[in-house]
C-alpha cells in the first residue's frame, strides 16, 4: 500500500516522500528562530533546481522565472539581490531579517492547485500557531485568495500583509513584487520599533 504524504495529502511513492524531506531540510537551514514575516506561497515549483531554498553553487541553474521569483523575495530584505555573491549569502540575509518562505501545499502540484489548496488549508492554522508562530503572514500567490477569510476569521486579520485585500502576485509585470517588498519593509520597521 502506498503512503499518504503529510505535505500534500496525495497517495505517493517513496521518491515523493524523499523529495519532500529534502525540501524541508533545505528550508530548515534558513529558518529564523523568530519569524517576523512568513511568506506563504501555494506550492513549490516542479523543478527541484527552482526551489527557493536550494542554494547549490554547482549543478543546474534556476530557470529565468525562478530566478525572478528568488530575486523578488530577496528584495523584501531591502537589499539588491545582485549585491550577494551567491544564493546562500542571499538566503542568509533573508533569514537574518526574520523572513521565511513556506508553501501551503508542501509538494509540487501538477494539475489541480485549487483542490490541493483546499485540501491543505485545514492544517494551516495549526501550522501557524504551533510551528511557525510568525508576527505577520504575507500570502504571495493568487491561488491563496480563499485562505484569506479563514485567516482573517481566526485571529490573523491584523497580522496579514495584503495587496489591496488580496494575496500578492509575484509574476513578472504584475507589480506585486515591489508592493510586497514595501509592505514587508513597513512591517519589519514596525517590529524593530515595537519588539513586543
């Protein structure tokens, strides 16, 4: 009998489980002790090389789309991504600023993203309360629009960083990356001024 993945709820093979564990290990290396802003995306990319926390200096490069996504998130630190000598240094600054990226669905989704988001939404509140414990949450995928009322109705409304009431959209040309960086910069400045 095939196991059910805790990260996406699908019936999967051992290779799927190993890939999920590998992603979790990569992310854990850069997890801040205290998360100021949790950036919440819908699901990780299908290509392992495009995963945000993959900081390999050798091996296949990120795709152009994944590089743009990576740079957009690094800009949330207030730094120019070009200033870093490699991805590991950029990720270390991301961590130092108290930023952490996670996905609602912890595994890549080939087809039914809406269904996977719906299936995994039930565990989100527990993950926020007992695992991540962030000061703020910034949804960064339009696919997470149905999650906003759930968060707002369960005590997270004042701690959401939104783009005019909706998740940010980091796709090229959307302008969402710049607005996200500004919104996070404001919240980080507030956290420094009022650390309580």
